[in-house]
């Protein structure tokens, strides 16, 4: 649990910093965007499955807390946590968050590189700045993760750093009540990631359509130019000069 939360916070911070650093080399073809769209769809499904697992565990834990004597509850809840594989569930949730951030970063860089390769693209269509859109998605995702953690902590001074925020929630899993709070926060993160991944897919689709439309327009312009040249020179025939 602690490892999951620390890694999520660290990865989100690194992703936010990476956006500020500018573009890096990478594939820019619309087909590459489609590959990333397929990945996002798989992450949506994983987020839904993980959220269901967290909700089911919350129900089991609530029943355990209701039926188990207080002097036995701590050990019983720890055993339930292990039996239900909750450490793996939170590890899966961490991967979903981190992978989503990585794809957003990749897509933003692909947009920047496409602009560098096609200078006219920046003024094409509705002028959507996909780099900033992905950065906004990343910031919004980070905000929702922070909000989920904030709902289960009573020590606001720990929010001076992300590490403190994460440590507070990680410590909560040591008791049955703490587990309940941690699972509630994890469930909120899971639900948020389902929505965020769907929004990420919408951004990807818009980016792919914009790039395809631009490339089609460029090809059409090239074809028109070629046809015009043929009309001018198409009727000219060579003649043999007689000596």
C-alpha cells in the first residue's frame, strides 16, 4: 500500500515536471496515436475491474468490522487484506494512474513534433493546442488523486509535500478503520481514472482526426498543383528539327 501511494505521487510529480521540459523525439504518425488509443481502452477496463474489487473489499471489510470483536479486529482485517490481494489491487491502481500520465506525456510530445514537421499545422482547423490540453489533463488527474487522499486525512499540515500526503494515507491501512478509509480513497481514485481515461481517449481521437485532416489537405493541395501543371504543359509535344 505504501509503495503504491509513494510511487503514484512521485510519478505524477515527474509527469508534471516533464511537461514543462518540452518535447522529446517520438513517433508522430496518426497510426501511432491509434495504438495509444487501444492502450487507453485497456486501462479503462482495468480501472473498472480494480474499482469493482475495491468496492467488494469495502463491503467485506464493513461486515467484518460489524461482526468481529474489537480485540480481534486488527488481526482479522490484516488477514482479510492479504487474502483478498489488496496489495496487488492498489499496485494495479498505481499502474493505471502512472500509465495514463505516461501516455498523456507521449501524446503531448507527438503533437509538438508533428507541429515541428508541419509548420502550417499550428494554424489548421480549430487551432486546438493539444500539448496544453494533455498538460491540463495531467494536472486535473493529479488534483483528483490529491482530493481523494484529502478526504481521509485529518492532518492538513502533511500536505506541505506529496510525500507527507501519501504517508498519511499509507499509515491509515494499519488498522481496520484505516483500511476502510484507504479503500474509500482508492475507490474514488479508481472511479476518477475511469472518467479521466475516457477523456484522454477523446483527446487522442481529436488529435488523430486533426492530423489526418491536415495531411489529407496537404495531399489535396499537392494533387491540385500537379493537375494544374499537367494542364499547362500537357498539350506541349516535342518536334524533331530537320537538318
